[in-house]
């Protein structure tokens, strides 16, 4: 069965620190990969996605993610975080049936001002 | 509308009661999905509609759960004989459904928080 693993459930950083959130998935075939963000009191929003092509994907608000097929990973990065990045971040993989998203458990990110 | 909307935003019910949760997808989106998110977990797939038909209901946990989309737009998730374990946030998402490929983005609504006492 497909699964997604997010390594850290909680991350606390100071403003201007660099961020990397890990995401690994189990599936050997073609994958679509997503990072969604949920700000406090808001609904899930797409941060970035990978379908094909350049494995380094740029998203909104300065976020990027790199797809490393050999490591089954899709880690999220941001060089310098801001207090407004405080949110919960979810990694998701689109499975072989082409529409069902398989989700990680999420990482709660807290940025100290 | 501009985005996916869900009503009610919160629902408190008693064990054994029947509830209906409504989802209004983005206008023109033919694909609609329901997910359930329990506390501390990521969303779990429940059911997927393409148009009026349920293309995949493999995620529905048991026969107490049922969903409809009679006109290919609004969808209703129905839960019979609710149990405390049904307490969760029920999320609805939609996508254009027109590409015929897997390269579509799902757009989510705010969710309905269901609490079964």
C-alpha cells in the first residue's frame, strides 16, 4: 500500500532560520507530489506540486521542494522563514489510481518572532 | 463560487443520530472528493465523484457512510447511526476533471468539524 511519511511532527524555528521538512513516500511507479499548507483557522491550500520535468519545484511564498526519485523523497525547503509561516504542512502523493491523495500526518511549524 | 464551500462549519450530534454534510465545489469542476481528517493525522480519502457518479467509494469506512451528487455539482455526505469514532473534520475538494489525466490539483474547502457526543 502507498504511504507517506513526514519525519517531524513539530518543528520550532526562529525567524530567518532555514527550513527543511522531510517527506518520504512508498510507491515505485509514476507519482505526483504535493505540499499543502494550513494556516491557523484556514483551510488547506496548495503550496507547490510536482508532476514531471525539473525535480526542483518552486512554490508560493518562497518555498521550494526537490523530488529525489532514488530516495523516494520530496522535501520542502525555505531559506529564511518568517513568523507568518507558522502553520501545519502536509505532504501528499497521488496514487496510481490517479485521483486519490495519500497524505502524511503533517508537520506543525512554529516560528518564534 | 470562488472556492469550495462546506456547510455546516461545525456540527454537534448525539451518538446514533443521522447527519448530512454539504459540499459546494468550484463552479465547473466535475471531480469532487471527500476526505476525513482525524486529530493529529493527515486527511484520509473517502470517496471520489466524476460528475454524478461515484467513481471510487473504496475509502468509505462502512455502510453507515453514503454520499450523493445528484446533479453533478453539490454533494452531500450522509452518516447514519453516528458513533463517537466518527468525530473528525470532513473535507471536500474539487478539481476540474477535464484533463483526463492525473495531473490535476485538488482545491479544498474549509471542512465541517463533526463532534459526536
